[in-house]
C-alpha cells in the first residue's frame, strides 16, 4: 500500500510538471481590446499556461503589466509605465542598482551647494 501511494505521488508530481510545460496545448482563456477612437486604448489577454498581459493608455502615457510562470514554478509579474520620460518597469525579478556610497553622496551634495561661477564676458560696443 505504501509503495502504491508513493508511486501515485510521483505520478501526480510528474503530471503537474508536464502540465506546466505543455505550451503546445495552451490556448487563450480571456482577451479584450478596446479603443475609443480618440487615442485611448486598453487590451489584455490570459493564456491557459499562465502567460498574460494587459495595457491601457493614450498617446501620452501607457501603463501595463505582463506575467508568466518561471521555469522554477514561481509566478513573475512585471508592471510598467511608458511616457515622455521613457519606459519604467517594476517587479521583484528586475535587478536593482547597489546603494550609492556615502562619499559619492557627500561629493554630489558639495557640488550642488557650490554652483560653478562663470564670469560674464564683456563685449565692447561698436562705434
């Protein structure tokens, strides 16, 4: 009995792994697309294998997200904004820069508090 339970457990684990890797049989579970004719839009979709995305915006700003399941089985979600200042992604998966060293912060503060002085050029008047 114990052997058949462990075999059943192994079979279920293998089946679950195969189900996650079965992208060939994935299909669209949900999708939408809207446009108002004045530049505003939204769209989104979800696929049965855990992949999905959504986005909404206009000609000035777009906000969206996409998600999937990693090979390790962890859910991954990236949200973003795109505007006149560029593309700004956010998510736990994205790398972050190391903290700025204290000496650099002090140097930047010194530079900000001591603006560069440039003498005005004197132009002789034409006679």
